[in-house]
C-alpha cells in the first residue's frame, strides 16, 4: 500500500461499507473493475450489519423465543419463567455480527476489493482526501457515495454514549433492562425494539404523533400487530407528541402533548422518529453533485449524480431507507459503470416489520391507491382458515392481494402473521413479472403451509377458494 502523503489511483472508489457499498464493490469487481471501499469502520457491514438490522433481528429472535415459552402453556406445555442472562444474549448477538462481517471481509479479499479504514471527503471531482487512514489521497476514475443515514434526535436533545436518551444503536447495546422504557415513534424500529425490551421485562410505553401505529402500512394489515402491541406494552399513546424531555442521572422526565396530556418519568427513552442522510462533511461542494434541501444527493435512474464521475446509492439518495434497496442500487451503479444496460426499474420494494406477528407489504398499498384515485380490488384471506396457521397457534394473520379489478393484474401484496417477511417475496415476484391473480392461483402451493394462503387469496379473487366460501361470482 502507498503510505504517507502519496496518492493511490483506483478505477472505482466507494465511500461507505454498508450493504449498498459492498454490494456495489463486489459486483464491480466481478465485472473486472479495480475497486476500493473506504469506510469509517474496520469491518464491512455498515449500520445494517454492525448496529442495525442484523443485531436487532438477533434480539427479536430472543424475544420471540421468550414469548413462545411463556405462551406454551396454552397448548399444554408448562415451563418455568425463562431466566435471562443479558451477557449471553449480548454474546449471541455479537457472535452473529462477527460471523457475518468476517464473511464479508473474506469475500472482499477473494474478489480483490481493497478495504481502507478512514473518513473520505472530496477535494474535487476526481480526488478524495482521507483522514484517519495510512493513505492520504485517492485518485479515482469514478466514485460511488454510499454513506447511509443517521438517526434524528428530538429538538433540544442529543444521543450520548451511555446516556438515558438512546437511538437504535444505544438500544442495541443492551446495557441493562430498564424498568420503564419510553419509545418515541411508532414505526419499524420503535415497535421492533420496544417488543424486545417488553419481552425482556421492561414496562414499555410508545408515543406516536400520528393517529395510529405503523402508519406506513394499510390499517387492516397493521391491526393484528397493533393488538399485540397493546397487550405487551404498558401503554400506547397516539395523536400525541413529546413536548419536553429532561434527563438526569436517574432517568428522564417526559411531558406529553396532544391526546395525552401529562408528565411521566422513565428510566430510558428510545427515540426512533426517522433518519437523515450522511451527506454533510463530504466536500460535495467541491464537486458538481447536487443535494436537496433535506440533504439527499440527487440521482437519476442509473444512480448518476450531476457530476459525471460520481454516483450515489442507498439512504443518502432518499426514498425508502432499506438495506435491500441500497443493495439493488449498488448493483445498478456497478453495472452502469461497467457499461452494462442497467437502470432502477423495480416495481416493488418490500417492507418488513420483524415483530410477532410480523408485517410485510410490497407494491401498491390501499392507502396509495386511495390517494391516487385508482380503482383496485382488495381480496383478503384470513389465517383462521389456514391449517398451518392453526397448527402453529398463530391464527391472527392475514394474506392480502391488491389487483386491477378488470385484468386481475397483481398490483400489491401484504401479509401479517408469523413468517410474513419470508412470504412477501412471492408477491414481489408476481408484481415484477406482471402476473395476474390466475397465475398465482394456478401455481401449486404445498399443503399445509402459510405460503398456501397466497394461492388461496388469488383463488378467492377469481371467485372460489378451497378453504373459504365463495365471496363473489366471476364471469
């Protein structure tokens, strides 16, 4: 490696080692490009793997096991109250992360992708300045910005290491199990982490300024999850906002305004009200890259910025802030750079909430169709009619199909219940392929499975499902 103030030249420099960054790097390397990833972390994975998606899903697995153990008596299995070893739980989470990051570093090495720890900023449209690295400058033919996003703090507050007001990273550290936890924000992260802490023994309150939880999803899909949240959380405050928070050594005093007007004291507060792009301090003003008022880098459908040498992907370009969307964009950017005919043309980006019951949807939602004034037909298959759901003692689920009423074209899919995240991919494939409901109905689904409900909801649209009485007649 070139040391000191010397400059290293590469074909493709990628700023950020998260899912978008490493997906772009690996695809570009496979296409024959000389690639360097520059990351703040020594390990690849970014927020998703190191401080987000993967550790949170590890803890959700633990919370689901606790829930199942406590409710096994309903089907004739009696256990004592589970004993929780926080050190071992943390160790399990960290072991999963370590294994995956080690795998990524191995893959990077075998693909010939150079990984440099440091903070990069643009000196101009072909030069990066590195801080905290042995290497001082990188000259590139092209660069992909994949710097991701960070949590938004409430006005007048800040996230401090070991502080009582936490972001998702602080919550995942699992330093203790607070007696009373407030979750600010009723979206993905808030409900997932709130469920973890509730299972571990915290009395959890969630506050949401909108009139319902998980407002991104259609209300009928969210309803079974909301019912569960109301059972396992101490309180749910909707149409309510946090007016003031005062933190001291013992806890946090919180004043609420809106539908709920009162002041309460909590041991810890988790703030999960959204994320902002990491586009500042990159030296973008030294390039031709255009940035929106909210800090998002502007790109076209090939991930190209206004600067011909610079591309951008993932959370930093806006849209839905999901790892799989960033990975998709990363592969597109790499292929465009290699001269391949590639562009962002996905019809459906699946969303998953990994609670119990889980919630997933893709494509057009009922809410979006209503806003667009678009005519749709909605068909629902309740899991009370699913043999597999009943054998799992999970009848609260539902599979939902949104179609064009005349052609039967599949426009949207939704699932709530156990394994919803594993099921949504069939809906994504149907939407991407331009399938009609009959295509889904004619595909043989194994019996008994939860996936079978996807075939049955399509049959129901056509007029007759095996395990439900007909709801309409088709010509």
